[in-house]
C-alpha cells in the first residue's frame, strides 16, 4: 500500500516524442536534464529513444556520464560545464561538449589531449538571451580558435547552436532578430572554414510553432513531458506526470478554527478537514499555501492554510471524505484533475517548475506504460 507517489506514464512520453518527430524533418534531441524535468532521466531517455529520438540533451557532465553508464549509446550533448571538470571522461565516453568562449574551448583541447582523441564540440553563440554563448563581437575569436584546434586534430566542431528568448510567443519580433543573428553567426563560421553537420536553435516552442528555426536539429524539452510551452495551446500533447497521496486523517472542526502554521486560514463553518501527506520536502511549493488546487472525493479543493514540510490540509466541508481517499495534486487535465499549468497559474510560476520539484527521494516514482 502506498502513501504518496508520483506516477509517470512512459507511453505518454512516447506519444509526445512521436508527435514531435512527425513535426520536423530535422533530427530530434530530447532534453532530459534535471532528471528529465523530474520524470526520471533513465526511463524517459529509454522511452524517448524507443519513440524515435536521435539525440539526448543534458546540462551537466555527470548527467551525460550517467546515461553512458546505463548503456545508452545515442548521441549526447552536455552544455553547462564549469572550469576544472574531468572533461576527458566525457570525451572518452563519446559525449559531445559545448564551448561558448576561448577559455572553454581550451578546456576541451586539454580534455582531448588527456583522452587521446578529439573532443566533439558544439560552439554556442549568444543571439540575444544574454546567458550562455559568445557574443557576436567575441564570436570570430572563438571561431578562429576552434578552426585551429580542429586543424590540429584536437576538436571536431560538430555543431553551432543558440537558445531562444521568446519562442513561447511565436510571433514575437525577438525570435526573428535572434534568427538573423544566428544566420550571421553561421556565415562567419563558414568563412572561418567551419561547416558543422548540426545547426540547432529550436526549443519545444519553436519546434512546435517555428519551422524556420529547425535547421538540422531541434531540442524539445518541456513538450516531451506533455506540457505546453505556449500558453493556451496544448498541441495534442499528453501530460505524463501525476502527483497524488492518500488522506491520512480527517476530523470535524467548528467554524472559526485556525488551520496550519500561523492560522492564515480559518474555517467559515463546521467542516471536515483532511490531512494529505505531501509537503514542501516532497515538492509542493510553499507559495501554494491557500491557493494550490487539489482534487479529492470528486471535487476541486484549495489548500487550507500554509503548506508544511510534510503535509497539507484541505477543507472538505460536509463531503464524505475518509482516510485512504486519494488526493490528486496535478495530472492530466483530461482526467478531470488539476494540471501543472493550474498549479503554475495559482502560485505565479511556470509549469516547468511544478513537475521538476516532484519525484525526490521520499516520494517514489511509479512508471506506467511499456518499460524501455
């Protein structure tokens, strides 16, 4: 018997990947960083590859090496690399590594020398996000250094890439400006003698709405998990994660009863309170206090009072709620339960954050659907 769980539907993952696969002629990189947005990196990676993904994308070297240790041989790109990491381990494991500066490229050269083979690298240009990537002013210096390292047999420039700012608003002019900068960056690379096999720019939103950004490879993340990157559009995607728990205790209390820490909620009438064993240690945002939606006993409830470390309380009125009843925080809205989008709207965040919080050590993940 379970108390609380996160269920992940791997067949929904497969359906979403198949839909993304059918929507582009480019190769498909499924982003499984952050433990696959809380869904479990290894099961999701297996399901994604089953469904036609060509690549896997991660942030860290450790994530990439975890995939390799699991026996996954598909191409993997890791792109968030601090100085001094044992990048030669990644090179030896046939992991592609990103570089966004001459200093980062020098680390890849050192890694190649230690591994005894060239580092496969993707050079990143900053087209307007002002986060990772070389600025257009610094880009020529990086290209020249990369061309020299490639001529020396120490790196193989496999890709050139960037990341979008406003792809969740498909008609936003910023995307057009970024596309123009990216195209200019590609032309400069060609003049430097670099003609990489992969040019990639599109995230989930652009994969679904901007085919002019697809180039040779697209990198959907959020859409893989059935969550829409564009407000108001679902694109036929199926949410894969459900978070739920069994009520541990119910009690009748009089009107005016203060509930949970600080008594930020008081009952308006005599009512039944239900205790649900999920709290902020399990992924429930504390900002969901007094606003988070929960489905219980056929009705939509709102968290009563503050979210605690281990539990939340629901005001159930006179409904016949008993210990053992299942409270669903979020899942597939087609099943009539709150969604990750509902939670994001309630607490003023994004659906990415909601799912990524869940599936930690204390709350087990349970996988439905065909196992990879």
